[in-house]
């Protein structure tokens, strides 16, 4: 069956204004301000991490045991 995107998302758009149970639950949570030094602490921690390594391309012949290769494609 093929449905238009308008039909698929119609329920989502209609319900967008109403709160569901999760929204009601989160609205009851106490909102707190993070400590002012939080960003500085996170950045200082990240500064000590090693730099990301470049991913090396995999040689297709190395994958021979993992995959079955077929030169003929079904038509």
C-alpha cells in the first residue's frame, strides 16, 4: 500500500499541540541551573583526550572470508 506523506503525518501534526504522558512527566521535574564552571570542566576534560585517528580503508581482499562475492548480478 502506498500512502501520501500527508496521510502518514496527519496524526502527528494534529497531536503536536497536545501534551502526552512523557511531556507531563518532564514538566513536573525540577529545573536546575548547571554550575557555572560546567562548560570549563568539560572542555578541560576533553582537552586531555587523544586526537581521533584517521580510519584506514579496508582492502577488499581482506574481507574474502566474511563475504561471498558474486560477479553476476540478477537481472
